[in-house]
């Protein structure tokens, strides 16, 4: 019985139906998405910089670093799409 009562104490943002998040919640998520995207892109740049600075390197090792950088860039692209969707929900303002 106590467990059922806890469900009644949800915040208004938790109780809002999907797609009806508050602008404050959207802005907070946007900020988080932008920070994560920037971090992923920096990590990818750092990996690529390692290639330039490393000198001679085994082809398999070089390929692994390139693959890791590309995976980070792909994740950043997904976050960019999410960022664009959040900006659209916010009416183009941030």
C-alpha cells in the first residue's frame, strides 16, 4: 500500500504525458545533449591527433583508432539530431 502511495507523489514533469515536456525540461536536456556532443567530438579529435603525432604505427592499430574516432563521430551525429529535435520543440530558441 505504501508503494502505491509513492507513485502519487510524482513531480509535474514526470506526470506530463510524453511529448508534453516543459520548456525547462527541454532546455535542460538540450544543455546535456550539447555538452555530451561536444565531449564526443573532442574525444574523436584527440584520437585523430594521436594518429598524426604517433609516427609509424601498425596498420591494425591505426585502423582501430580510426574506427573508434568514427564511432564517436557517429554518436555525436545522433546527438546532433536529438539537439535539432529539441530546438524544434522549443520553437527554435535555446
